[in-house]
C-alpha cells in the first residue's frame, strides 16, 4: 500500500526540510544544506512510487 503525501511531508520535516511554499498542490522544501525538493499532490492522495524514492534519496543525501 503506497504512503500518503502527508506521510512523505512528515518524513521530510523530521529530516530538517522546511516548506518554502508553492503554487497549487506543489510544495517546495529546502534543507539548510541547500538540498531542494518539490512534492506535488493533495495531502490525502497516495504518493507515486517515484515520489517515495525521491524523498528517501533526498533524506539519505542530507543525512550523510
């Protein structure tokens, strides 16, 4: 079962990313290290597999 968009957002915020706003259903997240990530979709929607992979990759990237 895929994760929800809100779960991905929670993981990003826990890793230190901050929401920098966005337009429509898009949210731009910035980490103090300079890593940027955009998540699209309503918070209650299922995340696409590529979104889950992208979030995991970015979190791993900033935790090094």
